[in-house]
C-alpha cells in the first residue's frame, strides 16, 4: 500500500496529533498540516453542531440518484424529517419553559411562606 494512501486513511485524531506534534517540533510543519487538513476536507465534519443542519446540509450537497421517483420521495421524507425535528425542538423548548416556570413559582411560594413566618 502506498504511503499517501495510508496517510489518507488515518482518522481525524491521528491527523490532529500529527499537527500538534508538528507545532511542537517546528511550527511551519504544524501550520502546513493544519492547512492541508482544512483544504482536504478532513475537518469538514467538525463544522456541524451535533445533528443540527445535517439534513439541510445533505440536501445542498447530494447528487441525483438517476431515479426521479426516488429523488422526489427522498426530498419529501427529508422535508418531513426537518419539520418533525423543528416541531420536536419547539416541544422541548416549551417543556423547559414550563419546568422553569414551575420551579420559579415554587421558589416564590417558599419565599413568601418564609417571609410570613415570625422572626426568631
């Protein structure tokens, strides 16, 4: 197996370790490795925030399968999944707000009852 092919098969962690070692040994080596990692797309997956935007990212970069029926089905399913993801995010936000409101109301009620108690 050629050396270049072996280097391309290395995981991201190994590339980052080589970059850090390169910076320690001689900073232009680390800088060259950093630029190569950015240029080659090895750092591409680190731009995302978890799963947010994965479907829309996929939609922008996908290629046609050659089957228009499948492509339209895939587009419909991705749209439904994005809508469900948004609805679930909204639901979770409402749950967080309700829990925060409940905790705040409980705190205020406890504070009122402590204020009503006679001072010792």
